[in-house]
């Protein structure tokens, strides 16, 4: 029966309960069960609050119950502030009371040891069996300003008061209570309205993606901001992110675990799966998620988004009180990739009339500090700059000053233009204070540091473009799934395929390989070279030798039959000598392709996101430059075009130093075919085409070498 | 007579006057001459203050004089808050009164137009002629807390009050009054003691380097912090920077003008010379200057330095109230290149005894928020982590809380260790407030953002190492100056030298070039190839053709005489066809060198710093990857070793993917020889060796192609 109930019932009980039981409620303000009671009261929760504690009759004026069963009225939500071994029995009691949601503060589960992880598995099972929506365990809880509910505990921190307009607010999803509070505080300081905040804890039964999907579905939530350490189900997350993008709700994420040291720390903190930081970054880009690098940048992005204004492009004008601040802002904004448009002559003249001759009037505009003493000067110059059609965002570096009613002038500027306005705090520590919220609502975002502010604006520009175009993955595919030759379709786990086999598969997928012939003897090799035409390369052909370079098994640029014969004996001899027991089938003789660029195309499997397509420069540059782009599958034409263009080496492909551009359509075609191959062939764990040689325009791209491995234990690749 | 006076006299008058005249003194607090009088009073200046204004008898209780001549007592310093056309006559009056220093607020000089620039030149001349030390024009003035003197005007901003210990303080040199105030404010907020502040203005007679040298000489000044837009005399600056490094006084610079847009803005703001941002960056690195990217990073670096503690190395331990904050800090610190050392088992056990089982105790240490409620917990755990011998700096992410006396605990930790302590503000906006100064003096630096804090620490670690090793440029040189063949020693301005000539010069300097022979006919070319051995390359030989690729004048990998003959006709024909009138001398036949890596070595001339040595990857990668390092000449062995190692591609040179390392000593030797060539041959403006091929260990490096240009107008390179 229970399974048939509407699944939103649990969500309503969790976020919009009319009554809350606090199991382990306490009068001690140093204990979670004491802090949460205080927070519920302080937040103004209007429903019933039932402390449950067999040792107390009353806590701060609230009647206290010995157990859940003795509470007289209905209970929607239970907060469990109890020792970990009490959690499972208490969930049963919740079920008996038909409580549909629970927040489990208790620590001591998956983050501690195997026994804890097992208990956490039981929580997951019970959530499903008993139809209870569960937040936690190991969570600091949540805040829902839409319901005036602060069902959270934080040591030594008073949760911010009700924001002005939670019904038009931000939802925060945090995989750390401490960072969550920092984000809450940052929003509070900037006057950004928060609708709801959840600390997800160990996510036994409700995970990050569930909260993201829920918040996306709520009309009061306009955007989502998150601190993320890791997720376990990449597909589910991708789906939730796509829904948010389609709904026009920006998702901003501060992702921790960018390197080995911090990934280890995250694992011990919330047991977050490793996953690869570059894969997360790629998926975020694919799904239009705004990834930020610090809480300050998060606040800057949220402020820009919260104005409701969106930049039409990269054009920026800077108007500054100080010449030096103008130069710094110009540094940061143009360094971040935005365009400082040259203001039109009419606009420049208009501004020049207000200023002394030593002021700068093109862009940046330098008000020489006079805006601090001349009433209205700032407003007149800023409004003039905003009129320029090339300006998409107006950056204002201004010393806030009451004497000239800075806040009033800012509001007036906002009334004269509908372009985004970014106000930089030129003086450390000086903020619009209580006026921040008003300003944001008028369209003026406040941010501290020009460096952070510039990066934030770039990200908002990119998001706006992505949200506008968002093709999703529904664009028609021009390729049909490839047919993998039958004998490769299911391989023994861990099987590794050598060059010859992989090329057979790639050929079957319609991907060109360099002309080559297998040869079992030196004479066959010389004949093959004759047939292919010189110069040729000769490579040892062995299913057992995967890294031919390491056994000295390759000879390049051979220009005659004698060289080919010598190469044959040499590479087969080296192969046998250096790798004992390897089956040497002979050699592959390949035509040398010249005038092209070496690339790398690969497939790998991420533990969180599954198959990932990689692209980059080939050869020794791969490891040195790490100039690699990635996309989580599936991908469409737009994705592969983007991933080629985001590499640093793209300018070489597009035709560096007056050279002809290379055949990019051929590369895009191969990327799509490789992606389809990986999707239609689940056995494939790793594929490494390196190098793929791409020739100048319309001359194609050819696989020169490749190897592959089936899923399962293998350490070869 | 005047020239014979001690040059420190003017400095004393500027920074330590006993009496000040304010020409253009005013009662209007919106005018510079009014604001400065107010500031002098507010700052508590104890000497005589003489407003000069013919229209007033008295200003705010100070007797006012019609001109400098009528002031009764001695005047040490004159502040000129007058219209620009009054400046020159007033300087003459100063001289008549034997005033030895002047601050010129007035704008309208070099930053406006040619006439202004000419007047500015006159100020420079008069400073020398009249023996007056001049600050400005177009300056907001200066503050010397050592003399309780606030001889500055800022619109709408009250200068910070006297710091606790100016006699142990920071000197600020700023090429913008507005940014200067931001820096003052940032120091004030962090409790960092400022000794003096100067806004340099247009630097007519006293420039950035003069102030740097002066402050380095003052015993009260412990470090220098600067906002710089540009300097005009690179050598002078380098000398001042070397003196500061040798004196153990860190110099921290926020340099604006990182790109074209902001360089343009800086030019219009202070007329700063362009100079190249990468050259500034290189020189800063060479001279141990700490370059920061924002005011926030400046404050973080200064805080670390102001503790007086220096990190012995890159080892870091993080102790955090919140698990999430611990992960973020781990992200940023290890991402910045610091090492999160694994704490010893004994230390881990000691910490574990204080914490519940779900806390992280290796590194980062996660106190799970309990440090906010349990008195002394934070101190005990932090002190334990500091004991680990691998820890050079202790990073503390802690929510400051009065209930547990956070500040007291921090001071106690500082008493137990002499390692640097970096306190991260985990909660936006929460700072130690008035306790900041105390904490810094005890050894605890406070900083906001983990991202900024981590970068700041890396810079302090690098500075500490540089200051410790500082070999200067006095290390013995193993090379003697090369002898440039006589006929090249002085070239007509703008002369461009082609491959053959440049190689002659390089050979004379002891630099190896690839074996090659000039050939005037096809037959000579074939014979040359025979002599050199195949494969060979054939290149058109013309003093007029500098970009051989662009005229299709190169054939590579030729493996027989017929190919060489064909290449001869083809490249000479192409050369003649594509560049009409070019003198074609024939071809150069060169031995192909294989198995090496293409590099680039060059000399260019920076308008500010003079000859600059560049190094990087050769070929098409040069422009695409911009993986270039630079050093301003002169350089020593240490410099060239460093510049090779700081390129991204260094790992290729050191032996990527199991390949043999390349012959780095040969490359270092060539870099030094090229540097000496440039120093001993002032005619040389540009030299471009591209490619230089470096072979595996002990096999040398060879110049394959090169060109050069003499100083003077030329647009060829």
C-alpha cells in the first residue's frame, strides 16, 4: 500500500511539516538535540514541536514525551538527535506513527567503519520499506525559510534570520554542515534571499541528485547553490542537472576534491567516491552547471544571477572612482576573457563634459575621485556608459559614500538600464551593508574582489549562452550505432586488445586507419612496403605487446626494401628478447603519413560517470601538457565540436602560423563514432587511439596506433 | 653649493619635516587643500602647519599666509595644492625659502597632454637645480606614521589612525592614490602596522625605485608593499630590488597592466610605459619580489610576513573545525603546490584521543565542530599537529568564538611553536577584529579565503628560499665574453641578419650549429649532401629571405642526390618567385638531426628592462602554448637553470615517458653564451634561434635555424 502513495508525500513531510518531534531533545545548548530546539523556536516555526526524552518532563517550556508513541497529535517529521545504535529502532517507531520524514543528526555510520556502513545500508532499506523520506545520517539538518523551519544544529553559530523574500530564493545543497553555514552566511551578508538549505550528510536514502530534482520542481526556488564532495550515481545527477537547465534554474557548485590530498580528505569526511575531478568539470560544463572555486566566487555568481539580469554577451564597460582601481578592473575583466568595448565617441564626449581633462573617458572611465564629492556625477557617467550598445554589463568601482547618496545613485542607474550592473567594493571591508538586498533586487550585484568578480561574470555569460541554446541531447544524430565484429562483442574480463584487433574494430565502425599490411617474414614486409609505397613504418605485431615503444618495437621513416628487411629482424628480435614468451606474429608495415598533426582520442570509464570520451594532442605532449578535453557519454555534435575547441592546441588545428587548417570535420566524425562504439559495446573499458593523424582540410584523419581493454581487472593500460 | 649637500637632506624634509606649508590651503573639505589640512590635524602632526592662501586670514584656527615668503619660521616641506600653472613659480618660491621638499597634488601634467609633459620635465629639472626632493605631481601625497604626518588628501575617506607599532612596519608605495587607500585599509583591518605610505603620482623627479631604495635604507621599515603600473628605468629598479632582497626586506607588488586593455588604461592613468607583463613577472622572480594578483592576496602575504615567522619548507598541516572546510583547504593548499604531510602515528593518536571516531586525524584534521563547544580542544589538537617535524606551516580553519576563548587559544598555540600559523576565516565576514594586530604580533596571520591564503603561503615559501640562497649576480661566471666577428660589431640600424650570418656569429661564440654546407649550384648541393651524409635538408640561402617557410624555401628529409638536386631548383625558384628582387646565393645543405627536441632561444629588447633572454619549446608550439620563460640580463648559471625548469615542457627535457633525458647542460651553456653575446654586443636588438635541437644526454645541442636584427627601426622580425 505504502509504495503506492504519492512520492511527494515524504518531501512535503520533510520540508513542510506541520509538526516535528525531536527525539533526543535536550536543554543543553552544547548538544545537537538542544541546539535544534533552540533554532526551531528562534526561526519562528509555527507548528507543533514535540521533544522526546524519557529523562525530562519539559524543555524550555515545551512538554517533553518519553517516546514517539506517547505524542498525542500527528507527527510529520522526526528529528533524530540520538546515539547511532538507537537510530534503527527509532525509525521503526516512526513508521508505527506513520511519520513520513526523518532527519538523522547521528554520526557513526558509513564515515566510521564497515559496521557503520552496514547500518547505513539498513537505513536505506528501511526508508524504502517504511516509506520514510530520510535526510542524513551524519547531517546538521536543514532550514526551510518557506516554512519558517530551522531544523538544524550548528555549534556556535546562530542561523541567519528570515530573508526578505524566501519565496523567490536560492536553495543550498551542502555536503558539509560547516561549509553550508559559510554559504548561508555569505548569502545573508550579500542580501541574497535563501529559500531553503539542506546538509545532505551521508545520503543513505536521499542523495544530492534527489534534492536537486526536488528543488528544481519547487516554483519558489529560482536557483540552486551547492558545496559538493562527490556523488555516487553520475547518470542520475546528469538527469537532474539537465532538468534544472531546462527549467532555467542555474545550478552553481563549489566542488571539493580537486586533487589526491583533498579527495582523500573528502573520502574520510563523507566517504565520497573518488571520481575524477576533470570528469566532474567536463560534465558540469556539458550540463550548464556553473562551477566556482571559492565561497567568495559563489557569492559573486549568486549575486549576479539574483539580479535577474542576464548579460547578452561579453562586452563590458568599467566606470571607476579611482584610476588605479580602473586599471586593476581592466586587468581582471579582460584577463578573464571579457571584452572592454571602446565606448562610442558620443558617449565619451558626454562623459568628458562631466570630468577634468586628466580623466580617462574611453573604457575604463576614471572619475578621478570626483564622484565622491560631486553629487550625481557617478550616476550621470555610469548611465552614459550603459547606453553604449556594445556594453552588455556595466562594472562599477565606486567608493560608497552617504554624502552623495551612493545607494540612491546606484538605484537610479539601475532604473535607467536593464543591463546587469556589477558593483565592485573598491575599499576592503566596505559593503553596501543592509542596502545589499535592495540593490540586488534593483539589479545591482555587489562583489568584493575584481579578480573574483571578473571570473564570476564570465561564468554567468557562459551559463546564459548555454541556457539560451541548450540543445540537450535530443538533437538528431547523424550516426547510427556501429557494429562490433561478433567475436569481440563479449570479451573475457580484463582482455586487452592489441593494435591489429582494435584497428579491425575501428574499421568496422567506419573509422579510417593508415594503410597497412601484416607481414610474417622479412620478404613479405619488403613486398608490403613496395605495395604501400615508401616511406613506411614497421612495427612488431604481437597480441601480447601493448607498449611497442617500450620494447623498441617500432621503426619509422624507412625508405627502401633493405631497411624494411633489417627493421623486420630488429623489431621482432627486440620484441622476443624484451618480452619473453610474447607471441610474435611478425610485423605491421604502415604507410608513413606526413604533414599531419598527432592527436589522441580515447574512452575511459569513470567510477561515477561511466564512459568518458577524451580528446587532445597526441604523442609526448599528452602527458606533459595535459591539454585534454573530456565529455561524459552520451555526446552530440555540439559536444564534440566544443571539446575540440576548448583545448589549448586548437589554434594549431585551426591553422597556426599561416598553415592550412586541419580536417576538423573528420576528427569530429571520429569522436562521434568512437562515442557510439563505447555506448553500444559495454564490454569496452578503455580505448586509446594515439596517435590519430589528422591531415589538412578535406584530407581526412587516420588511426596510426590504438589499443583497447575490456572491463574487469587489468593493469596493462 | 647645493649639489654638495647630503642627498638625504631632501628625504628627511619630505618624510620627517618639522614644519609644513600648505600652498592652496583651504577651509573647503571637498578640495585637496582643505582635506590635507584636516588630515594633518587628525593625524596628530606635532610640527608647525602654515596654510598659504592670499584670500584667507585663518583656516580652522591656523593662521594663514598670503605667500611662502611671509611665513616667519623655517619651512621644511611645501605641499602644493594649486592649479597646475602655479606649480613652477611656486617651486621657485620654495627654493628662495630653502625648502628642501615638496609634494605636488596638482594634476594636469604628463597624464594630460604634450604641454603638460613639458612642464613635468621642467619640474624634474628644477628639482635638481634647486635641490628640492619632489613627490608628484598628480599625487594624493603621503602618510608617515613615524612622524605622525598625514600629508595626503583623499576624497571621502578618513585615513586610518596611527598603527600600534609604525617603527616596525610596512612601507606602501602606490602608483594610484585610490588603490593606495585600499591597501592602507586592508592593512588597517588586518592589524598590520604601516610605517609610511606614498602615492608616487607622475614621478617627475622621484620615482618608484627611489622610494624603494629610501625605504630599504630606513631601519624602521621591515617590508615594502606596492601597487605598480609601470616604471621607466628597469636597471635602476632591479638595483633597488636587489638591495631590498639583500637587506632581508620583502617587497610585495601588485602589478597592473597584465594585458593590452589594462596597459592602455594604465598609460592614460599615469602615462606608464608599456613594458611587457611577462618581462616584469620574470624580473620579479629573478629579484625575489613577491608578485600578488589582488589586494586580498597582498593582505594575506603581508600578514604572513608580518608574523616574522618563515616557513622552512612546503610542508603543511591543516586543522579545521569543519570537515568540509578541511577538504576545501586541502584542495587549495595541495593544489597550490604545498605538501600535506601525513602526520606521524604518535601525533595522530594524540589527536584521536581528543575526538570522536568519525573525526579525521591524519591531515587535514577534522575537529567535527566540537572545538567550538569543548574548551581547549582546538589548542590541544593544533599544538599536537605543530609538533610533527614534517610540518612547516600550520593552517588553522576555526570558527572564532568567545565562549571558548578562541583568541586565547590561538595565542597559546603560537607560544608552543615557532612555526608560521595561518588562520583561515571559515565564516564569511568573521574576523578576529581588534585582536588581529595582537595575533599577528604573536605569530598568527589571519586570511579570508583558503584559495588566496594557499597562494600567499606558496609565495612566502618561495621568497624565504630565495632570500636564504640569494646568490645575487656575483657568482663567478664560467664563461668569458664572446668575440663577435668585426664586421658585425656595429651594424646599420635596422639591419637584419639571415641564417648564414647569424650562424657565423654563433659559431664564433662557441655555439654549435648543425653541420651544413653552402652550395651555389644543384651539383654542389648534391656533393655537399654526400659529404654530410643523408638524410639532409635543403634551404634557400638569401640574405633577403628571413622567413624561409613563407616562401616555401625548405625541403626536409632528403635521402638521395636526385632529391637534393630537385630541392635545389625548387627552393631557389620559389624564393625568387615569391620574393621578387631577393638575392639568392644558392642553398644551405644541412644534415638532418633526429631524435632531439626542438627548442627556442632568443634575445629581445624590452623598452623598460633592456635585453631579455627567452627560452621555450620550438616549432609551432611556441605560439600555441606560450610556454616561454624569460630573464632580464645579466643572468647567471642559477638563472638559466631556473628558466629551463619553470617551463611546462621541462618534463619532456628531463626524460618523459621513460625516454632518456636530453642534454640540459648543453642548453644551459648555450643560454649563458647567448646572454653574454647580447651583453657584449649592444647593436643586437633581436635574436631568434628556432629551432635549437637538443639531443639526449651528453650528445649536445645544435642550432638549426636562426636570425637576428640590429637595433633601430625594422619590422621584419
